[in-house]
DNA sequence: GACGCCGGAATCGTATACGATTCGTCGAGG
DNA sequence: CCTCGACGAATCGTATACGATTCCGGCGTC
C-alpha cells in the first residue's frame, strides 16, 4: 500500500488509503486491521493510523473490539438487505430531485455509461468495471439532485455495499442485463418529463429492490 | 464536564461526553474544541480526545481545520433545509415500515408522549423538554420499523439537526401546536390501518417539511 | 489422551515529548 | 496614525514509550 503524499496530513492519507482498500476489496469483510502492521506498511507511527480507523469505524466500515483490534465489517444477509433497502429509498428520492434539474449533457453522460455497461453485460464479466460503471451511472444523476447531504449519504451507502463484496461475488449476469434495461427506461422517463414524481420514485425504488430479489437466497 | 467511567475505554467516554455536549447545545455551532483544554477538563491525555473528535468529524458534528483545530459544525439556512428534507424522506419511510409492525403498546406510548407535548405547547415553552419529547415520539415509531440502519441514520440526522440549535432557537410555538395535531393524525392513521402506504408516506413527509416552511425566513 | 493452567508473544490503549504551524501582538518604520 | 514584519504563545500533528489485556501454545496433572 502507498500513501498519496500531497500535502495531506498523515492521518488523512492513511484514511484514504485504508478506505480505498476496503471499498475495493483489497481488504475483505472480516479481515483484521492491525495497527502496528499498517503503520509499518505506510511508514507512519500508529497514532495517525488509529485516527484514520476511528473515522472508518464511525462510517461503519470497520468494527473495533476492545483490546483485540479492528476488523473490516461483515454483513449478514439481513443487514445487507436493509442497507440496499435504504439505498433504494435515497436513490429514488435523488432521482425525483434530479428530474426537475437534469441537463441534456448529464442525460448523455448517463446514457454513455449505461451503454458501456451493456457492453460489459454481453462479454465476460469484469466485476470491478461493472461496479464502477454502475456507480458512476447513478452518481451522474445524484449530482443533478443538488442536495449535498443526499449525495454524501448515497456515497456512504454505496461504499458500505461495495465493501461487503456481495455484489462483487453474487451479482448474477442475468440481473445485470435487466438492470441495464431498467436504466434505459429511467433515462427515457427523465427525458420525457411527463412522468409524475411519485411514479418515478416508485419505479426507481423498485429498480434497487430488484437487486435484493436477484440475490436473496444466495447469501449464507 | 464529566466522564461516565463504567469500564469504557477513555476515548469512548470522551466521545460520548463530547457528543452529548454538542447535541444538547452546551457547545454551540462554531465553538472551538481545543484538544488540550478538553483533555485537561476530562483528565485524560490528548490522544484519546483526538480519537473521539475524529469520530465526531466523521459524523459531521465537528469540522477540523488543519493545524488550527476543530469547531462545532455550523449550518447555513440551505444546508439546514437539506438536512430536514432528508429527515422527511427517512422518517416517512420509517413510518411506512412501522405501519405493518406497530403494536398497541407502542401506539399508546407515542400517544402519551404527544399528549405531554400538547401540555408543553399550552404552557411556557421549555425548548429542551419539547425537543426531547418530540424526538422520543418519533423514535418510538422508528423502533417499530425494525431496520437498524434506518434507525441509525435517523438518529444521526436528528443529532445534527439538534446540534445546529435551529429548532431550539427558531421553532415557533404556533408550529408546535400544529405539529401536535399532525402527530395525532398520524397515530389515527396507524391505528386505522386502512391508509395506503403511499398516502401515509406522503403525509408523513409533509409533516417534516412543514417544519422547514415554519422556519424558512427566520434564518440568516 | 483430555483438560486446565501458566507464561510469553502479540496487540491494544494511553501518556508524554517535541517539532511544526498558525495566530495574535507589539514595535519599528513610513 | 497606519502598515508591515518579526517574535512569542497557543495549538496542532506525530513519534516514541510503556503498562494492560488478550491470545496461543506448551506443560503438567488427572
């Protein structure tokens, strides 16, 4: 692991490095995060590492056990579903907010990302790329919603979901194909501008909840 | 300030003490949190205090400025409205989840809290008590929703809103009276069980958004 | 052979120490 | 009297040190 050493304080650099490693799966659920090891790896003292880990703890990415140490958080099936349910809620609302504000440029960008996603669905699955495209697609729309806290919460939720590795390991190719179609529908609705907000929200929520249905039963 | 010294690690105790002080307004928005001062106050070294503050930072209750120090977060009018808008979203959903699960006991408890709130609305306003009753009312309902992350997020949102002191200083007595009536309506709807979830959600959302309307203009 | 106890290694939690940065103030020069 | 610079106090950020707790493996006993 390496520190991006651009005038950041060390705890900040450690924080970013650890977070990135957890969200991208280089540390998986249940993995131990030993202070002294990480400190040696990154060539800092344990103090800033502890600060970084406290922040990660507050974000529910890691869990501390007193006098034992920290581990990357693990989600059981139920917890995972509850998280995605919240994602569905926030995402649905973000889309409604975006409905009135979205620009043609943003619509085009989202369309491109979804087209790229469709290509991925056709070929052999590169999970990392799929997850990245998928998130970027949704994030383009969130950005139009123009509510900083909403975006922040959505990012945090996505990070926790990514960190759980459930999507990376259990997302069926078949579901991806459906998701791409649902994205197209969503963009159509946003372009048309004649869909009622309530209907748009209901529909978008369902899109997220479909991920639960597609994966339910695969966990545990 | 004092530490509740029950087998907690020191950073945990400091964290709770600081958080409580911020949410209850003993530290107000913009107040400085000087490490060495707090450490001396609580009779610990600065190290655990820093850990506690990093957690508070991650929860957006305080903001650090490098080499300068930490302050209790300040919300401008727009940020405050965005937060309450998110509260409306989550709260509305929590109520819908609670609709199917709520017990007569919970309904009674909520009714008692709202009755107490009505008493407060009549007499001279004790803001702290009003805020406490109000939160407890909503929390009883959240608990029935049975989604741990939803509850966690709602608590975190309420803490940020309380910490901003906007409600404590700007909530009009008139609005409190209306809110009490809306609470009664909500309980009626929950008891009746014949309201559609969509309608219940719309209605509950509006209840939270009314707080924005009541306060808009008073800020800044 | 199974069980429990003991001791050392690993790791955490906190205190202390100290260099680095910022901010305010005071004095000199204009 | 105002402006600018320099110095000192306050505060932060990080390293190091060390006691406390937990974990684990080996040894003795039954």
